[in-house]
C-alpha cells in the first residue's frame, strides 16, 4: 500500500475533502486476504467494521481514506 497525502498528489481520481491520507491497495482482495491469513468474506467484514467505527472510509475498492490513523495502528 502507498499513502497519498493531499493536496500535493497529482492523481485527481480520488479526492479527500478533509485532507486525510489515502492509501492505494496495490493487490487484489483475494491476495490481501491470503496475506492477512483470512478469507475475503472476513476481510470485507473487517473493512466494513473499520468504516462503521469511523477509522477508515472506503472510497473505491482500491482506495481507502484513513480517518483515524492512531486507532488503525493501535
């Protein structure tokens, strides 16, 4: 994954209104789930739970806005 910090990024396809970092997931969800040792279903549930808790915001299948970086790391 790579983090994109606004407003300096030239990629205008994904925009963060609040200037939070946005990460680009460079592998597909099957590979990400395998890397994390889980299933794609559980990965989707985890991502939705993080979004529901206000930690992340799913922008596209490959772009995730980090809203609460401290919570994500802790």
